[in-house]
C-alpha cells in the first residue's frame, strides 16, 4: 500500500516523494533479509531471523509513522539505499 500511494502522489509533494523512497528502500531490504532468513531456516537459525524481522518491521513502521506525522523524515535502520533521497 505505501508503494501505491507513493507512486500516485510522488509528483505532488516532495515530502511524500522522500518518505515513499525511504519506505520503498525498507520494503526491498526487508524482502532481501527475508530471503536470507528463508535460506537460513535450513540450519534452524532462520526462524529466529523471521521473528526479529517481524518485530523490527512493526517497530520501524510505528516510529516512521510518528516521525512522518511530525513532518520529520526517518530513515529505516539496516535499510539499503536503492532509491536516492
């Protein structure tokens, strides 16, 4: 959903464009981390990684929403930069 909103409104407001880029970077990074955890499930460690990723995703989304509500840009920790800010 955030990606759809970003694509639809990125040209209307630079803040929306920046927040959308940061969120897209996190979602792509999360996908990469999930693939790594999936591979690691073969040696049992991956299950813990999935739990950690789930918790991080929830916490990071809450922090990002609070910061965005205050008008601040928050970059997700551990996120790769695919789209430049």
